[in-house]
C-alpha cells in the first residue's frame, strides 16, 4: 500500500513503498548465489506528484537502493544515455520502471514503461490486458497525433551511487495529464499502481505496493485508489 497519505502541504503527492513479490524466490536466490537478507536489502520508493502549473502534469520519481554489494553488482542497470531516448517496445523484458494508471472508474487504463537508459513506451488498454496484441497499442498524444512521449529529468539520475542507504539508483520523468487523458481530463487519476522489474543476470524480481500471486501488474484490484 502507499507509504503515507498525501501530505497536508502537498495534497497531490503520493508516495509508494514497493514490495518484492514472493514468487520463486528460492530459485532466484540459488541462481544469484545470494541470501534472503540480501534480497530484503532492496528498497524502492516511488513518489508521484501532480503539479498544476503551468499545466497539470504528473511527475514520477523512482528511488532504488540495494545495501548488499554483491547483489548490486548483478543488477542489470544501464546508465543514462541521451541518444537512447525514444519509444521502444518490450521494455518489460529488461529492468523496467513502470506505472499503471486508471484515468477514471471505468475499465480503461494506461501503462508506462521506462528504462534507465532513456527508452520508454506508453500503452493504452480498454480493459484487463485488452487488446491482447503484443506489443500493446501505443498511447497517442491527442495534440501532436504521434506516439506519446515522456519528459525525462536526467539531472536527478543516479546509477549505483554509494550512499548511506547502499547503492542508489534514481530516475525522474513527467507527463502532462492532457497527454495521458486528453483535454477533458479529471483533476487527478482515479487509481495508480507504480511498479518495477529488476533484472539480475537471467532472473527477475517484481516490485509493487501489493501483489496477487503469481504477480500481475495489470490486476487493478491491487491498485491504489486516490
């Protein structure tokens, strides 16, 4: 669940503490030659902020720390590369920063995928995993009539910097509500579900505020109502 309710001073800021899905962890520990304590050292906090000026925009801040040095060395995390920025499908097959967004109480929803190196993708669904085509239908910017883009803030990027929390990683990007939801958008999304896939060698760990089992980021029963 969310780490805390929206603050009194910033009413449109939501913070989420992500939990690792308890799925095939024994196999993953063996593959990575690591311990449960090392896996437990992974901390992920995602902060989503709605800034209404100059236009309503959602800012997404992903902060990841890994206290265990040996595990951090196995993380597949590519440093920021400006030349890599662009729409790219199938990012969920790599380390991926994600967020699922329900613009209203109906069945429609959006999926954001962002790779640490600057690649990204935005998809739209009518209801649970539908359309089922792969890759899913791209979200179209209603103003530009092209594939929607995210706006990276690379000056905040961290790529395994050693801090008090351990080895720290950070990415931040934003999207105007008008691009996400069209001109007649609501004041803020109805539901949010930030999540992260971390790839270690050939193993994947899935993080979200809460999970079904097996993990399924598309299951909106586990999303946070705002």
